[in-house]
C-alpha cells in the first residue's frame, strides 16, 4: 500500500487550522502524494474533504481520550494499517491521543502544528509529549514560534520549530462566484469583522468602538460574520449601547468572498491571533485593515501601508482609525491595493504550499 502522510484533526468546528489541513491535504493529494485525513464525521472539515475526494478516516477525540487504552489501541492500529510515516496534528487533544499512538506504532515523523500564539504550559504531560513524542513543530507565524517556548525554553529544540505561513489560493479566490451579503443603504460606509464570537476575537471591544463612531455622527453599518457562544451577549451589548441599528450579525458565512466584497473596511479586534488568516483574505479582496498591534498581526499588516495597527485595547484610537478611513475613499483604495500586493508576494498559497510540501514530503 505504501507509506502515507496523515493529517489528523478531530475538531467539529471550522477555523484557520481546519482550513489549512483541508487545503494542504487537498493540494498534496492532487500532487500525487499518498494522503489520508482523519476527521470527526460531524465536522465541516469532514464534509468538505468528502467534496474534494480526499481519503478519510473517522474518529471522535475528547480531551481525555488518551487515557482510554481502547482509543489508543484503535489509533495505533490505524497508523499501522495505513502505514503512516508522517502525521500532522493541530489540536492538543489530538496530540495527546494520536501522538502517543503514533509513537507506539513507529511513525517516523510526529509533527505538531501550532496555530495559537499562546504559551504552552510547562506541565509534566507536555514535557513528556514535546520531549519524547513530537519530532517537529510547524508554527503558523513567528509570533506563534516565540510563544511556544515562552514558559519553558527547554521544552523543545527551537531548531526543529519551522514557520510555515498560511496562504491563499488567489486564482481560486479571484474566480470564486459570490453574492453580496448586504446591500448598502444610501451613503453608509460598511465596516466588517469576521470570526468566531468568542472572547479571543474581541467583538465586545469592537462594539464599544462602534458606539464611539456613532457618537461622532458617522454613517456606517457594522457587519459581523461568524457564530459562537457569545452571540446573544454581543447582541444584548449592541442594544445596551444603542447601536443595534448600526450592527448586523450575519451568523456563519460560508463564502468569505461574499462577505469581503460587501464591505469597505475590515477590522480585527482580536486579543491574540496565531495567524490572522482572515486578514489575508481581506487583503486579497483589496480591503484596508484596522487591527490591534498584537501577536502576528504586524507580520501581515504593515502600519500605514496596508492598514492601521492600533495599540491593544485602545478603543479611542480604534474608533479614530476607522473614522479616518470612512472619510477617505482614496485612502481605502490605496491601502487595499497595497494589501493585495502583499498577499501576492508573501501569502500566496501556491508558493507557500510548495514550501510546505517540500517540508512534509
């Protein structure tokens, strides 16, 4: 049967890590590499992999599944049956289960892909996993690479941590059909944000800044794409701030291009990011960016060239930066055009995927 490259991602949700697993697995499958993708059968990653004809194996993983000997044994036999010699995992729960099973099965390369710029705890279990199980780490940004060892510089050999940026398939993106998700009303400027409605993504701070814009008399509409556990709380916050008429919660938007083509300015108020993939998508659509100067954002957004980077949690400056852009269509166009050039040169999927394929193959 020959050896296989295995992408192992058991999450039910959809995010940047899942997008990376799907696109890299699909590209390497199309290149002729022997690939298998492990997913949760109820996940979007699973359904999208089926649509793309990627070989699949289904599994359900919980945070303590690694304590279940039958789960370990099942995963062990999976690696043996399909003769996997390289496995790439994206979740801590998968690392604990599949990492240990892969080690027992003799898998040569056990790679952990880190997508969050959050320091790894120096726990006994993590010291075992990163000392005895993981052979290499992929970080999606320099900031993510930095945070991996922040709590324990001796946790892992820094020479075996490789930064591989995400990329956008610009040919596919440009040719993707779309329908606007919102129709402009009069002369309003449309500001957009897309991401899970969770604390990390900072939509609560964005609503505060939106209230400041409204107090300045700015004619705008704020579109928020995404879903999550804070949706009801955020909707109530908009009502409390008297800006419900300014804010439209879209829920999950399947076609991000439809969203990006509906807005004038993209804003990312995240408290931290591993790699703000959505920033690259906005830049691909020639949208100017306003974001906090945190985590990997400066690796994507050049302040004053492709957008504005604001000190973390400075809501007055966030509102001020947005206000300035609402006043100048020319500035929006110039920043947006520069953003597109940046994506083409630094975050082009074809180039980045070839680099990833060379690393994994």
